[in-house]
C-alpha cells in the first residue's frame, strides 16, 4: 500500500493530466468512453439514510422494472442503507452481467416495494432532449451530457433531425458535462 501511494504521488507530479488508476477506476473510465456499462441504468445521489435515484436511463433494466426518478433505495440485497455506508450499498448494485440484485424502494408518497432487477449492459445516451424550442424562429436545442465514443454519430443524427424540422439556429446545452 505504501509503495502504491508513493508511485501514485510520483506519477501525479509529472504533469496535471497524468494519474495512476486502480483496476476499478480504469474499468469505469473505459465504460464512460464506450458509453455503456453493466448495471441497472440509474444515476444515484448518496443521502444519509438512502440512495436517491436522480435519473433513470431510458430502456434500462430499472426503467423496465418500474423505477422512476425520485424513488429512494433503502435496501440492497441484505444491506440496509440507513444502517451502513451508502457508498457500500451503491457498490452492491454493481455485479456480473445478467445477475440479479434485490432492492427495496420507497417512492415520493412513502409507499415501499421490493424488486428484483437484472443487471444488464446499459447504453448511456450522450445527446438528449433534441427538439425545436422556438417554432417561429426555428431554434433547435439538444443537451450534450458527456463525451464518449458515439458522440460524433449521435450529434450528427441530432443535427440532421433538427435540420429536417427546419432549424435555423441551435443551442447546444453542455451544462453538467464532465
């Protein structure tokens, strides 16, 4: 562990762009570049006593199981989120492709339900919400959520879709794009 910390520190002094990644960090970086990962297809926010679902990826296993943004995960397998580390519970959501995870959800009205959701490969869209925001002036809009391998193709498709609708000007929303 000491040697690893030393090497990590030494590598980070080379320039502002170089850093040492663990195996898990490298796998996560490649998932971001490829634009897909194995999981439930949800974006989480760790709270003190639960995992808050911020968004659900369209077409993913969570959406197909009826999970919606605003639901709160209070149990993952045998781990209660209120009694332990929420990051540990979030890690339990990951696992091998086609395996199942058992979760307990509480929705906005306080209704609880248990689900068994299959982990599958989820395609993460990088271009979202493609539409004309002003029909009279033909102003097109889309949100670019991240940069990945498919970004060029997806942006080109969005531009053609807007062009066919008569777009004259364009707003590309990159807020929150890492």
